[in-house]
């Protein structure tokens, strides 16, 4: 259409997530963001402190610590669908608060037991497994609550800001953990983690905007059918099915990249520990930047084209790895490639979350979120051994070629024609 000044105006469809208002203008979202910062920071510090407790206090072996971590990962997979079912038909805010309170109680108990000298491997196992279950429960409810809390015009910005909080915690958490453990008793650090989870719960309590109506269970639906409703929705939705397959392939490739680059950088390229830290640490800032900018990028390109262009542009970055030389040039190339990958992946992840909020009915948001997380968690254990076998039988460079091929495949399965549209189709519940 034409404006009075004769210039073209962009037509905006109702609910078009390419329109990205600032989510921070809403005080309710600001409280949710503060809660996310506090909870993600506690989780990031906790992932460092719990292994330190196992090693420094209990003297456990690396094999035992790996077993504890594996048990926690298995719990997260097992509870994925049931937690989505649990969260779907209940108010989301009490679930978020409850998950934070459980984690507060777990870490507070860990601190008390550490001070009392009663810590044991079984206590650590219980703590890690309950924390993993609560993380999945929190994730199952959080995207649905964000959709309910934030208007469609600000959802892309809200998702980006929340993911930015997660990246900031991921970057700063291990540094903070190491610093805190060096200057104060580890038991005090554990109690501080518990207080951060409590602070997250308090922030969520401070949200004043009323929640929307809770979805109702479909009459006559069996429990098993309801449990797998999120998986079934992805299976029968042409676009989201291919996006999920693409994301799982990419997530598995990213998971497999870490052990391969560890060997490649430290052995083949002879990076020093300091250089390796730079190669892995500096690019994380690009991920934070991408998450923070995702609202603006989606506002300019549209959510679908953000997913498409971001997914395609990150493919050639993976083909840089096999050509990296030793020395400074290799370090610069590694930082540039990984930084570009994380920047583009942050945009794509924000776009995927926004698109899911637009296409998935409210009555399926929690169950589809838990299904998405479950498939993502499965990707690493499947593809990491594949890369390991290739690396052991040939070389890290060959394994890097295989990983680059998997990322290429993840882009090839994208629904290209559906994504290369400027405007969005009607929401699923309106179809």
C-alpha cells in the first residue's frame, strides 16, 4: 500500500513474528528475564562445582564422575515426555517456581551435608538427577509461558533476550565458579547456588500479568496418546518435521565437534592450553551477540528467512576446520569459524523458537517443547561415537570432514520453499 507521502509501506500480517518490538518494555517480561539470568547462572556454576565436590571432597575417579553425569543425562531423557505432559495442562508459573524451589532445596541440602561432612556419592547422584529432571520440567513450561506472557510482536526479541541470558551464564558461569571456589569455601558456593535458584523463583512470583487459560485435555484421549501428542504433532506437520530433523542433525554435529576439535587443536595443531581456551572461549561472545541481536534480525528478514539464511551460511564455516594450519593463522581461523557458527546458530535457534510459538497450538506448547528437547539430547550420544570411530580409524581432519557433511545434510533437509517466504502463514490453531 502507499502512504500519504507516496512511499511504500510494508504490509504486516497479524501475528507476523517478523515484527519485533522490544520485550523489555513489558515489566512482566523483565522479571522473567531476571529469573532466567539467576537460574542459568546457578546452573552454570553448579555444573562446575558438583564435579569439584566429587573430586576434592569425595575423591571420586573420573570414571565415576562420568557415570554420574551419564545417569543424570538418562534421567533427563526418560522424564522428557512425562514432564511435558505434566506441564501442559497446568498453570506454567507455579511449575517454574516449583522447579526453582526444588533446585534450591537440593543445593541447600548439598551445602548443609558438605559442612556436616555427610556428603556421599549417592547424595551427589540424587542431586544431579533431580537437577536434570527439574531443568527439563522448567524448559517444558518456559516456552509456553513466554508465548502466553509476551505479545506476538515482541516474541522474537523475547526469545533472543532469554537465550542471551543463557549464553551469558554459560560464558561467565565457569569463570565465576573457579574464582569463587578459589577464595571461599566450596560449601558456601553451593549455598550461593541454592540462593540463586531461590532468587529466580522470587522473580517469577513478582510477575503481575495474569496467566492465560490452561489448555484442557481432549475428552476420550488415552494417556499414552496424550503423552506422545507433541511427537505426533511434529511427525504430521510438514514444515516442523523437517526443521526438527535438520536441528537434530545439526545439534549432533555440534556435540561431535567438541571432542574432535579437542584432539585436533591440542595434538595436530599443537595449540597451547591458553590458545585452546581462546579458540573455544572467544566465539562464545559471538553467540551472546547473535542472541541479543536476533530480534532485530528477525524483524528485518522475517523469522523464516532468518532460519533459512542462518542455516545455509553456517555450512561453509565447518569446511574451514579441516584446512586450518598450525600456529597463529590456525588459531585466528578457528576463532573466526567457530564465532561465525555460534553467531548464526543463535539467530537460527531464536528463529526456530519463535516459529514454533507461532505454528504450534497453545494446547501443545509444553509437550512439543519437551519432545524437541528430548530429540536434541539424543543427537549427541548418537553422533559423538560416530565421529570418535572415524577419528580413531583415520584422523581428526577426516572426522571434521564427516561433521561438515552432516551439517550440510542438516541444511539440505530444510523445507526451502516454505522458509523462503517473507510473510507467515496463519497460526496452526486458526487453520
